[in-house]
């Protein structure tokens, strides 16, 4: 169990996160969703003891990250935004180094390394120099590093960011495999990623938590209206009229494409797709395309704005973008 | 303790397996060999000049060993790895320091070849085979074993290297004894080691205050230059005697007296802080507890502030 209470962090005068409070329960995957600059990395850096908070507390299985820092850190595996790798080391010796500083007993070190390499499918690269690995492989080494001491809590900062689609699928599969054995907190700015991986989702915007819910509830709430993109081969006016006439349809919008495509918006909790397909085919037209439009993070914000006026943070008077580089002394 | 050892080992291995470490080592051997060969050509063979003259080179070489230590960790984000593991800032600083200190010890170790060469040139030993040839062979063997142990990450090879190093040291001890320079050579080495230990500690400190390696190198070299050459030069320029006080002094004379006192005090402070001064004692075979205290206080203070720097820079 990870308990985060009223976490606040300022960079100079800028409030990066503001009274962030949440819980991560044992064995669950918690998605930390927010746009770039929302404060995800800052929160995670504080949770892992890298950054001090301006105020607020973090407890990892009861151990306070500030008061009882070493004990708290012992329970954490952390994959920062950029995997923290020593380029000159081989995969194996890097993982050996990580295992030792995480206090894995000497005689368990090699089995733990084997297990973590196996978990991320990198065993055959054990003797490769890390500097020579591709981006996807480096991310996997980073994940192996977070797993090598078999921590109870895993904190992953944008684990699929910057990877190509195949690598994303691979990493997502790895993460889903961790559910149950570990408490996983992962951050992302992509709604569908949070939906694909997380049991519960926390949405953070401009440093404040604006929504916490199960993925199911949140998805259902967001999809206030299902939206489908269709392209039908048939007389334009008749097709449009037909679509508008279907029961459960709220709105039909013609896209500026040629041949015409339409976005059909349904009423809440109605899945139109199979009925729409049947009726088009029954009418004797050709159904060229039928695709559900996935809601994005923007839709979530729209939804939250229209339904929970009171929970919307007022914009900060301080600038949202501050120079990210710390000044070198 | 284990954590410090793990960090030190990684650091040492990084130096042995990277080009930078070898470049620094070879350059060091090259310049120290000049001070070995030059007097040899003028007909006398001694270790004293080697000890005395390498200081200025260490001022520029050792900061290059330390510049990456913490600066690079910050830059490539691995500090985040260390500081989110159950590792304290003190362990990080000590581990890094001990790793680079061990590498410096290897650098000094490799100069033992001069001792063996001297033993032969001076024609004091019964045969060139022992200790000269044996010693040179052992020195080379140790370095090769060490490099292999680091690259292969092999513990048995590491132990073999340690055994070879001890054998080399015993052999060198014998050679020094034959030459009758046992005392000065040993204290010279102790002095060089302690001086380097101070240099490296200051290097660790500046490396922790920046993420730019070049800044770390330049600022360390500047500090070291001040503490060795400049400070000795200044204390040479300043009066080394207590000013005398006139019996019935007017205001001007009193002022002059007080000013003289101040200068004298400054000279003494400079003298006390001058690392060069102490090294000359060492080179002449004098081991003074006060020298050790000075060196140790430099080391402890530098490392202490390096730890503080790591704690507060985040
Ligand atoms: N080291 C830093 N110094 C100053 N401002 C920072 C620093 N790190 C992050 N910020 C600012 O804090 C805000 C939150 O950043 P961050 O936590 O990195 O967001 P996210 O990870 O969600 O993209 C941003 O406005 C960012 O510019
Ligand atoms: Mg981020």
C-alpha cells in the first residue's frame, strides 16, 4: 500500500504539484494520467525519495519516505522517465550492480538477475554493452533494473513513451504480467494506455488531482456518447437520412472527406455498431468503413469540465512552463 | 559497507576499462619518467626528484580522474538510480572516492618500475635478475591481471592480481633496501599517496557541485594550483619573521607593527595550508604527524561538503 497525502512541491515560486493525495492498493495497477507538465514526474520523484517535497507525506507500506527513507526505498523499484543506465557496463554487470545496492543477498544475486532478465526477455543480450542497445532494449533493461530486487512497489514513469508500436505492445504485456505480485503505479499522457493497463486511474491536471476512479467507471463516464466513424457506398442524401433515422442516434456529422464519411454519435450506453452495420447492409448499400472513435484525454477533460464544475482547478497565476533544466552550479 | 564497496568497485572498473583512465595513467608514467631519467643522465639515480616534481602534474591529471564522478551521474540520470535505492549520500561519495583512490594507488604502483630500474643502474644489487627483472615482471604481471580481472569481472583474477601486487611490493622493498634509500622512498610514496588523496577529495567535491565535467576539471585544477604552487610562492614573498616593536612608537610605527603581525600570521597560515611544503618533508624521509593531520582534514572537509552538496542540490 502506498499512501500519498497532501503532496506539494514548488520549484522556486512555481507550484508544480498541489496537495496531491491518493492511495495505491496492494496488487493493483494504478494509472497516473495527465498531460505533459501536469506534475507526474515530480510526484514520482518525490514518492521515490529523489526529490524532497515542499510539504506532504508519502508512505510506502507504512515507511515514510522522508523519516524512514532507506526502509521505504528498499520496497520500491523505479523506472525514471529516461532509464538510468551506465552505458559502459554490460547488461549483466549493470543488473548485478543494481541488485547489490538494493541489498539482495550475495547468493541470490545471480538468480535474481536471471529472473529479471527473463521477465523482460533480454537474457540473450546479457553480455552486450548497454550503450550499444536500441531504445526499446534499453527501456527493457531499465525495467529489469526496477524488478531485480523483487520490490513490492513498482513506480514506472511513462514506460512506453518514445517506443515504436511493437515495443509498446511488448512493454504493456510485461507490465500486465506484474499485476497481483506487485503494486504498480505508472504514469502516462495517453488515455488508451491507462485504460489498457490500469485497474484504477488518477487524472492530474496542472498539479492537481481532478479525478480518481476505476478504469471502467471512468471510461463509461467519458463515453457519454459513443462515436462511430462510417463510410457507406450509396446515395449520399439517402444514406444520411437513414443514419439519422436509426433509433439511438443523437447526431450525424458529415466529415469533409470525399467520398463522404460520417461521425455518428449515439445516446449514452448504446452500442450502435452491429445494428448500424445490419441496417446499412439490409438497405443494399456497401459498408466500407465502421470504426469506433476512441475517446482521448481531451474528451475526459471536457467531460470533467462539464460535469464537475466545482472540481476544476482555477488556472495558476504562475506560468505553466518553467525552464526544466536545473541550473548547473 | 557492502554498498560502499559495490560503488567503489564499479567506479574502479569504469576507470580501468575506459580509455580515459589509461590515458591519464600513461601520461603520468611519461612525465614521472622524465624526472627519473633526467638525473640519471647526469650521473645520479634517486627517487627524490620523481616525488618532488610530479606534484605539479598531479594538479592537472588527478582532476581529470574525478571530474566525471558525480557530474556524469547527474547528467545521465543515474544519480536518480542511486538516490532512489537504499543508499545514502555518504555511501555514494565514499564509494566513488575509494574507487578513484584505488585507481590512483595503481598509478603509483606502476611507478615501482623506476625503483627496480634504479636498483640495477646503481649497481648495488648482486645480479640484475633479482630484484630488477623479477620486479619489472611482477609489476607488469600485476597490471595485466588487474586489467583482465576488471574486464572479465573475475574474482579469482582479482585475487591473483592482489597477490602479484604484494609480491611486487616486497620485491620493491628489497630493492630500496639494497640501494639504501628505503626510508625516503617509502615516505615519498606515502606522501604522494596522501597528496593525491587530498587532490581527489577536492575533485569529488567540485564534481558534485556541477553537471559539467569541464567545469569540475578547471575548478579543481585551479584550487589545487592555489594550494600547492601559489600558496608556497606567496608565503615565500611574505616576511617570515615576527616584526620587532619599538619602545616608544608613534601611530605610524604601531600601525606598521600591527600590519607586520598580520602578514606574519598570514604567512604561517599559508605555510600550514601549503600542500607542497609537506610533500617536501615526505620526500626527505620525514614523517610528521602534523602533515597527516593537515591532509586528513582537507580530505574529510572536502568529502563532507561533497555529501552536503549532494543532499541539498535536489
Ligand atoms: N527541475 C525543475 N525545475 C523547475 N521546474 C520544473 C522542474 N521539473 C519540472 N518542472 C516543472 O514542473 C511542472 C511539472 O513537471 P513534471 O512533473 O515533469 O510533469 P510531467 O511529468 O507530468 O510531464 C512543469 O511545469 C515543469 O516545467
Ligand atoms: Mg514526466
